[in-house]
C-alpha cells in the first residue's frame, strides 16, 4: 500500500468507536467528538462518527444540506461546520502549546465529513494538517472546496460490492457537490448490506486484505 497514512488513520478512526474510548473534546451540543492520539509520530485528531440521536439528526440534515458560504472554500455543509468550530479552536490552542508540530486529521462517516471541513478551516487559519483521511464520508462542499484544498494531502475511501458503493458517500446527490482528495475504492464482500458496508470495520477488513 503506497499511502503511509491510510491504514494507521483508519485504525485511529476505528478507535473512536471503542466503548472505553475517552474523547479529548466534545462540543456543547454533544454532536462532535474529537479523540486525540499519536500516529506515525504526529499528533492525531480523529473526529468520531454517529453514535447518538442528536448526531443522527445532524446526519439527516446532510440530505437537505443547509449551506454556509465560506469566504475561502465556497458553499459548505452548515451543520457539520457549526459542529466543528469549538473543536478547531481547541485544536489550535493545543497545537500552539506544542509549537505547531505537523499533525494528522481523520474521521469516519459524519466524522469523515467533519475531518474534511476541519482541514479546510485549519488551512484557512494558516495551519493545514500534514494529512487528512476521511473514511466513508458524505460530501460536504462543492468544486470550490476542491479547488481550495487542491494540492493538500487528503484522501477518502468508498467501499463497494456488487450492490454498489456505500450510499453515505453518495449524498447529497446534487451535481455541484463532490468529494475532495484522492479516492481509494475498497471492495467488500457481496454479503455486506447497506449498514455493514458503511461500518469502519468493513474499511479495516478491506485495507488489510
């Protein structure tokens, strides 16, 4: 595998689902959780996926996509953007205290969408991550976001089997919305249904196959 961060950051994203995992930061509305670790010698911030009813409401809004016009990156998903703002503030404080080392960002599902927007916002603040990996993300912006992030080290995964790709990666299905970064398509068993195909466990199995 030529991508040195794809599997390690997938494991960091998977660790956010471990019941005993303690999040480093949770926003006031409990719709965004960030988990702190070290990956390949770099500080890593992994955005947690959907685990609560409130977060399911945020995910539901991914289909209707209330937008925010970002000054640098164009239309972006407002719900996810609002969720991550306090996390970005905390990340900046933490990284500044460490002298701004190179750092990594990851996430799965909703957390993957948040990870892409976190990369965007950190870049806008002058401190882009070394690399970001988004596992099974929804789309969170348009070609304007793609242009803004062009040249940055961003990758995303899409599992697929005979029934088609993970449906979460296909929303919203508007022509102007798209994914950012390099796509890694992952084949999973045809026996996997819609939910199982989306799970971070399916990503890990495909990556180590």
